């Protein structure tokens, strides 16, 4: 990990820290309007200036980080849980059940996640879903748009692991399905899927901002970067900072999370897994060698 | 090898500089007699029976019997005089003589009858009172007709000033041919622009320039930049190519002329009559008192809007007496809630176990800029203790939910001149009216009776009957008028004498000269 690009990864960690500690970092109420301080530039009273309703930009950026972080964590956890359960079940059970589930997953993967999320937000805007706030509608829509990737991946890992001799050995010894799945297969599934999810975090932050940009995400007065961007667009000629500041924050976090995922993918394959894989490969080669010698003899 | 001394270099540079100016000179000369006006959508073939374009495009080509003048005065158009019978059941028109459509077809009683029968008595146009009450047309003379009605329509003459489908098309025109008697003749139209040339046979004040180009520029910033670059001469008009107040301020500081005049349409906050929360007058009163209309007009409309608590502005005929705009009063808003049985303070209110929390339905597609106004109102009501949840929805959802009154609060606008006050009253405040996806501002059985009376009352009693409606709406806090947005246009310095027509459904050209 010493070779990791820490400088580039810093925004992701700062984003997480700001998201967690934002209530203590905000200098103003991000929803408080001050008509005497409209569109002010950076200064002591407002470090990053104010927006068109006189709201403090610094506090709104900090608040926006929390909004995005919380939504991102909810979506990732829910999408991971759904994806891992469905994908693993499909891979483990096999047969027609697997065929049906994998078809559903393929259909879900055939469309871009954001398109699915947009369609679902359209469905949720109906009167039947009034009981859900816009924020939760967004989380549910993104979760339903995001789970399929993890399901596909989980199923592939489960199918591969089921071919391993130690699974057969466990079965012969009378281990239950639940024991085999939770003790032997799930750790492999999570090891891979969680790494992939870390790279997905940036895409999710962007998707959250995109939905808000389109007016389908977080409801006012909750600060959100995508919404700040679209609101600032009307004032881009007079005060470009209203667009540049949330735009920069969003760019830094998305790039940073993408690099984090890439770094994980390149270097952070867990050592224990790597060791077991190597010993398995060595054992397989040794067995092949023995078999070859037996044949030659 | 090419040798370049100082003299050659300077001569070449001067030559290239001169050449670079030529296209601009040629461009300017090519448009010296052309007014280039931005429109937000293409005009199409200007079919008067279909909704294919903005109304202002039609009005450049097609004329009306009566024109809508400043303040709702009625001015002669294709009719030079008219007489309404005492019982209101017939209207006689003296048609202007010597007028022809641009294809040479004479405009006479036969042409007028052919046009009027295209929409009068037709179910699709029953939203126009005079079309719904139509009985027959009688040709009294080659240039005189009488329109007979089944019942009196006090707003009949105002209705004859509207654009679509009322204006006159040449009976000889083939399908898709926009041929009228108006000041302009369509030379060509495409998805990017419509070119019109002056109708030299026009009976009225002729344009001083020969061509009018309507350029399709859907994006407001692109329109502003085109004006700056001299590629457009005029942008603006709510129904032509809307210009935002902030953009107007920016253009004013860059030397463009901004023309702002009092508007004719009111932006109104509507209370759902079906919402249990909004049925409580105390809640409606608290919202009415808790909003700072002057701040809305100043902060979001840059002063290009006038705060109001009246349903119609004074620019509309029979708009009723003026009510002074009250200052925002948080204490009075909270007192109204307390008097209504609510308990609480700025942190929130409850009554019979229910928390005061209202859903504010907003669609940027339906009403651009509405989310910012909603956010501002949300902040103001928060200080009263009224929790407001803004629901941002798309146009389709808004069109689905608004007719069902499936909201607590949402934005509405009155139609503006020449449709008001009869148009908005008859559509937006009557239970039985069919307004389709637009929904209604407020309905109530008592209001139905008052509106029906007002719309059927003519003559001197009309004003009093209208005032009774306005009084009922105000006394019951049935709606919450906010501002009247001003009519806003930006004009390039090469355009002189720019004056606005009486409504934004007409294209400006009178008095304009091009530099």
C-alpha cells in the first residue's frame, strides 16, 4: 500500500471524514436564507460566499458531502446485500432457478443503471408512493438499479468455488448447505464484491448528483451537490463559483473513488486468499505430476 | 524562398485585416432591412385549428375582427365597427372594405363566414364562450355580418381578439398554407427559422423594414449570446422566447436595451381544496401572511415583478379594486394558527395529533424557476413553523396530479391578456370546467355560483359581479397571489423605437426602425 497514490486518494477519505463530522464543521445553517447577503463572494463571514438565497456555500458543500455519503452508503449496502443474496443463491442452487435468476440479472444489466434509476424515479413520482420522501425514493431507485452487477459477480464466484474439491470434501463430511455457504463460499464472494463496490462508490456519488441535477433526487432545503450545480447554472454569468465549487467537489470525489477502486483491484487482493489460491494451484500441479508419472510407469 | 520585408509585411497585414472585416460588413448589410427575433420553438405551418406554434407567430400573419389594445380596450381590426344587441343575442360587424388576403382573395362577408364557421359551434372549441353559444351567422351585405348567439356572452368581443382559432385564413389557401391579411407574409419556414416578408397591401400600419426572421433558439443563454453577437435583434416575451430577469440585468449592463412593462398574468400559490390540511382556513391564512411577496419580487425577479394579493393585475379589464400588499407578518401568521386551534411555535404546530406539514408540488418543466421560488417560500414558512416538503416532479406527473388536486400547495398562473379575467375565472375557479392537465386554482360550490353570475353579467353590472368573486376569494383566502411578472424583452442597440404590443401573444414591429 505504500505505492498507493495517496495524494489523489485524499479527497475520498476527506469526503468520508467530512460526511461523518459535517454537523460540527458547518459554520452556518445550510438552509438559512439571508436576503441581505445574496451572491456574495468568499469572505470572512462566508468562506465560500453565498448563493442566490443568501445561503452559506461552505456549509452547503459540507452538508452536501453528508447527503451524498449517507445515500451512497445506504445504496451500496442495500445493493450489495440484494446482489450477493440473489447471485449466490442462483449460483449455489443451479438448474432452472439459476436460469430464471440469471435471466433477470441479464435483463437488469442490459440497461444502464442510471436509465433504470430514472425510470424508477418516474414510477415512484406517482401518488401511490407519496409515503416515501424523495430522498428514500432515490435510494430505493438506485439500489434497484445497482444490485445486478453484484449479483452477476457473486454468482460467478459461487459457481467457481463449488468446483473446488474442498467443497466436495465438506459435503462428504456431512456439512449443511448453510455451513458450506457461510463458512466457505461467502468470504470469497464478499472479498471480490466489496473490492468492486469501492470503485463503484464514485459512480454512485455521481448518480446521486445526476438525479438531483435532473430534479429527481434530494428535496430542498437539504443541500446536495448536483442540485447546487443545477441551481448555480442560472447564475453562471454573474457568479460562476456557484457552479465551480460543487463541480470541483464532485469531480475530486468521483476521481478519487475511481482511483481507490483501481488501486484495490491492482494491489489489494487479500494475501490470505492469494496464499490459499497458490497452495491450491501447487497441490493441483503436484497431483497432475503424480498422475503423469503413474501413467508413464 | 519567400522574402518578406517590413513594408510587405505591413501591407499584407493591412490587407488581411480589411478582408477579415468584409464578411461582417456583408453580414450587416444583408440584414439591414431585417428584424431578427428569437422564438423558442418552430412555427410549423401555422394551422389555426391546431396547437402547432406559439401564438405570437400566428398574429404576425393572421388578423382578427377586433384587436386587443392597451388595458383591454377594443380596437378595430378587420371589423371597423360592431354593435351588440340589447339582449346580447346578436352582434353585427361592419367589415373593413378593400382588404385582401395575401393570395389576392378578397376579405368579405363570405370569407368571414367561412372562417367563423370553422370553429364556432365546434365541440373542440367550446372553451370559448362565443363558440359554445353560437347559433348562426347571417350575411347582411357584402361587408356586413351578424353573429347570432343562443345566450348572451358578455366577454364575446374580448374573445374575438384572441389568436387561435379566431383569426382569419384565406378560404383559397391550400392545407398547410398560412395565408392571412396580417402585416407579414410567410416566405419560408423550417425547423430552424421562419422568414416573413412585409405585406405591402396590409391595411394597417406597415412595418418600416422589409423582412422579419423568426429564429428558433430554444436555450435562453444561447439567445442572450446571439443578441450580444448581433445575430439576433430582439429576444424576450413570455410566450415568444422568455427572458429571465437575471439575464436581462446582465444584458442591460452590456449595453442592450431592456424593455419592461407591467404584466397581465399573476403567479398564484394554489391551495388544494381536497387537502384536509388546506381546508383549514387558519393554515391558508398563515401561509398567506407568512410570505414576503416583496422579497420574492426583488430577490428572484430582480425587481421585474410586482408583488400582489389580487387575482388579476390592473392591466386586465374588470380586475376589481386594488388591495394593498400587506407586509410579511410572522406573528400574525402564528396568531392565525393559534386562533384556528393549532398549538405550537416556530419549531412546529400540531392540532388533534396532526403535525402541520404540507406537500409543495413543483415542476421546473411546467413552470421554469418555480423550484427556487418554492425554496424561498419554504424558508419563509419555516420561520412561521410550517414545515413544507417540496416535491419536484416532471411535467407528466404534474399534469397527472394537478387536476386531481393531489397536492397541498402548487403554483398556478392566470392566462393574462387577452384571455382574462373571463378566461381564468371560467376555467380555473369553476368545478365543472374541463381544464385538462392544467388543473384548477380553487373550486367551491359558493364560488361556482358567483363566477357563473359574473360571467353571465354584462353592461354596468359586470364590474360589481366580478368584484363579488374577488371579494369571496380574498375573504376565504382561497388562493395566494404572489407576483405579477413584468413583460421583459431585450433589444439590440441597432433597433430603435421598440415598443411592446398590448399582449405577449403579438409580435412587436410597430414603430421599430433598424439602424
